[in-house]
C-alpha cells in the first residue's frame, strides 16, 4: 500500500502538531500519557466493574468488562501498554471498552506493578498471578473458567506472551488463547523505525532513546535473551496456546511480531495474523477518530470472538465509528 487512508493521515497530522506536555519526570510522563488516552470516548461495554485482584506481592486494581450475554462469558486477562512504565487501568479504559464492544467477550484489565518502582519480574509475576486468580474466581464474576486467555498491547503484549509461556503446562490456568496486539517480543534492543511513505514528523530518535530508558528501568540488568523477557526467543514454542497477533504497518515492532507468528505456525500452534495496513503503533486508542483503526479493531474483535466462542461476531451498533 502506498501512503495511508486520507482520513487517518489527517488525524495523525493533527495529533503530531499538538505541543508536547512539559516536564521530564516519570510522573509527568504518566500524566501526559493518561491525558492522551483520555481524549478517546469511553464506548458502552456492557457491565463495567472495578475489582481488587491478588497479585504476586499483594492486592492489585483491576476492572472487569462483561458484555450483556447469557451464561458464563469467555474472558481475556488484559495487560495494558505504556512501555512497562506508563499506563494503568483507568487510562486504558477507552481501549478496553473498544475491544470489549468489538469482541463481545469479557476483558479483565489488570493494574500490574510498574518500574522504576518495581522492576522485572514484578509485572510478569503479577500477570501470571492474576490469570490464576481469574480462573479460580471465574464463577462469581460470571466468567467461564474453561475459556480464559491472556491479552496485551505493546509492552502488555510482551507480558501476555511471556505469561502464556510460563502457564503453558496443561492445567486449569493454561490460557485458552493469547492475543498479542502490536507486541514487543524481542527486548534485546530497540529496533529502528520502518520507512514511512508519508514523511510524518515523528521524533524517531527521541522515541528510540526513550524506549531504551524504559527497557533499562524495566529489566535492570536482567538477561534479555530469557524467553520470559524476549518471547520471540522461546526455544520450543510448540506447547503455547493458539494466538491472535495484530500488527501495525508503520510500527518498529512489526517485524518481530511477524517472526513470532511464523515461528508459532512452524511449531504447529494455530495463529491468526491481523495486519494493520497503513496503521501505526498505538492505533487501539484511535478507532473513534478515523475509519482505518476502527476497521482494524473490529477485525481483532471478530477474531477474538470466533476463537473464544466458535461463532462469528455479530456487528455491534454500540461501538462508535467515525
């Protein structure tokens, strides 16, 4: 594809023209990240309920999104993006609402511990613990304990993939599905940006240095070739759960997601690869602003619904469309 959808490109240009938030502390970055996500409308998503989950080292905030369906609902335990350092349950509320509306299944958004306060393996330990907690407590939440998977975007995709690897042994906590949305899967270094035919003024060099700082804060000297750090390097992916992997064309993480999909398929793991043609990293928060990201979110939702229910998803009129 040459160039992008004009409506989406116009949205990106408006977005990139906005002044950056001042300040350079972690808390400043968290506030700016939350403010950016807060601009996305919070679409209806059935019943939304705040929870407190048992993490690896204590209670964690969480939020259950349960569509209006009869009987126990299949669910995905979701880990938000934000480079491991940014993001929380409330700031990602618009994203999870959109995914719930698109998929027609339940999502449980987890507020895992973050660096620099809590470096690796705190977030991953919380991911594993909260999957187990969700399976154990499924019935009171109206969830089907036999159809619970893991999901995440960007850094959260790394946590979801790593948790799926640690929970792969047969048992009640083994995820039914892993949904990896423009995931980070090889943390050995920050990859270079892909060429962009539209010449958008994205500050790639600053982004790369910022990503390196986030990785340093998250890993603090941990061996980056470990499979629970870089799931792409898993020596034997044959026992992993089926996967839905969504990419973005102009995302520096796309090549590693594509390699991961190819390795899973070669190992006999069922994979649905959704190619976000013309899109950029972060498009899950932009579905109400342009047609192209809305289409990709609908495609992700349809794939999730089929994987967890066995039937195609019906169109959801409650989901906002530009």
